[in-house]
C-alpha cells in the first residue's frame, strides 16, 4: 500500500462525505461537550472526557445510530430529562451549527474542477446530508452527489456503486479505474471493493479490521491524493 495516490491514474473518483471531506470528528466532540454542559444528570456522574468516550463508544466505525444511542443513554442515565425526538433534534441541529469542511477541502475540490477531474460524493443518509454540504460550502463543488435515502439504496449495497459508475459516465470495463475514498471499512471500502472499484481508506487514527479484506490504499486524509 502506498501513501500518496496519483489521481491521474484513475478515470473517476468518488468521495464519502463525513470524516472524508467534512470534519465530523470535531463536530461530534463539540456536540457532546454542549450536551454534557446542559445535562446535569450526566455531569454529576461523568467528566467531560468520560462523556465523550461514552458517546464515541456508541458509534463504531464513525457512524451513529441515534435510536440506539438514545436507548443506551437512558439506560445509563434513567433520570435524564430528554425525549428521543428532542435528542434527535438536538444532535442534528447542533451538527449543522458546528460542522465545517476539513481545512483545505474547498480549495482541493476547486482544483479538481479546474483540472476537469471526474468525481462525485456518495454518502449514506437523507436530505440532511445535502444540508451539511450546503452548510460547509461544498455545494456545487462536485459533478454529482448521491444521498442513499434519496436514491433508495445505501452503501454497501451494489446498487449505489452501480449508480456511482453511471454518474461518472463510465462503463463496467472501467470499474477498476474508479477510486472510492472513505473512512468506514464496512460501508465504503467493503462495498466499493466488492463492486470492483479501487479503494482508499482514511484511517482516522484507527487500525483496519483484520477480518476484512484490506483496502487498496490506506491514507490519512484527502491530502494524500496528488492532483
């Protein structure tokens, strides 16, 4: 596996959104620091650091299931005064307030457009993902975007990668000339690899699961892509 990847080696690129182009990790920490300060039931028992660890432990592979997170929260803190709807609303509304693109992403995408690189964004989620894109200034800085719940299939299902290839305006003979870049080994890497795309996993200070077929490349961020 190499560190620097030359984009010119590929006919098409597809980026995941969260923790690939936008800084979900920092936003997540900000959200639950605010939650910690506002919830006496938690800050009576946990430190801020313990609270962040509690919520990160509920989000394997950097993805959150709000319902599961809430259920576990209520079990740990039965006295907490918040409903599932309000927890959901707090999380997503706060996320939109604090989310930012990774430093340099806007300039990077502009350069891809300038160089006429064939690329798009493929993300699991609903129209909320489009709100994130707009909030972070990424809107219109891509050839296409697929949000899974709008499209009707989620990563790692084959249909979303078939649609990615179609929107890249490539044929099946070009499958191995497409590079999929993402941080989730189960949805981004395994799904894209099973379809035949080349894959670049953003490690996020983690180790790749040993039981899974490895990605073609392991990188630290989009900055390891050479234009």
